[in-house]
C-alpha cells in the first residue's frame, strides 16, 4: 500500500494495509513507544498511521493534531470492535455490562493498592520534583546543540532524555501487567489465560527494560556529576528495589525476550 494512502485510513483500508505484508504484525505491542529511537518504524503500521496523519494535518495548518489523532484512533477501534461483535453475534445486556463495570472497578482498585505500583508512583513524583527543581540546568542540556564529536555532552543529553521518557513508563506498563494478572486470576479458561499471560509478560518485560535504561542513565549522572551524586544514588536504590520486586512477582520475566527488540 502506498504510504500516502495511509493518511486517512478507514477500517477497510486499515485491514488491507495490515494484510499487505509491508509491516511486521503487532510489533508495536512489544515496544517502549519511543518511535524516534526505533529502527523498525518503516515496518510498524502504528507509526506509519500516526506519522502520516501528523504530516497531513500540519500541511493543512491543523493545530489540534494530538487530539484529532486520538479521536480518529478511538473511532477506528470502535468500528472494528463493532464489526467483530456483530460477526460473532456477541450481545451484552445491561446486567452483563454492569458486571463488567464492577469487575473493572475491582481491578483498578487492586492496581492502585499494589505496593509496586505505589513505589513506581513515588519514584516518578520524586524524579519530577527533582527535574523541576533543577529545570534551568537540565533545560540547558536538552536545548543545547550537540557538536559533532562532543561525546560528553551527547551522553549527558541522552541520559536526561532517558530519565524523562521512562519516568512514567514503569508505572503505566506494570499497571497493564497487573490488569492482566488480576483479571485472569480466578479464570479457568486455559486458552484465554495463556493469551493474556503473554501480554502480562510482555508488559512486565517492557517495565524491566525501562528500569534498566533508567538505572544506566542515573548511574551516568552519579559517576559524572558530584552535584547530583546523592540524588542519583537515591533514585538508583528506588529503581533496584522496584526491579527486584517485579522479578519476584513474575519470575518468568527474567528470561523472557521480546520478539524483535531483545
């Protein structure tokens, strides 16, 4: 399918693009959403849709690109879901809908109360406060022009970018892990359980990957800048504790490898 044909996909053209062979199926389920750093963007349908949509909107002078992209994606997803439920003759009555809502509330409550999630939230808030308190310094790092061959500045900027990008990622991805864990804890459907368990494992692996990148970034700050040595050490301790508890919670994540990325 021509790249320009993906600018304004409807559900039929989306399915056509997915079946074209130009993209790696579901590769976006295994990534950390940092498209600018990814080597698989040309093979990712999700990236192609978003990238072409933004370019199209920018050329039209549309200033509401993020909102429009979200609305378009939700609309497209709902159309596909409606087609699937119609094809499978799935009907949900009021009683079943209420039961689903109650189950979702139960899961959300358990996730919020999870000790690892609370640690992730404390870490993210502490880092956010730290960056705000030192915004002048770190803002200069992010805004500086990297000169060719200036390796020290390049590494410093990369470390700050990593710290900012993954700051909330660990909570979001581990929450998804828990959602799959809690929603299937009492189920007996072996086939569905296996499918969701894989999703849990993928999300847990992305969480661990994010933590590893954060720890590498903070270690660079710790060993390079004495001014922030104590702060970096505190964050390293927090991250190490979170990682250890996740690996105890889901031991399989230690050996798991994501397709294409690990």
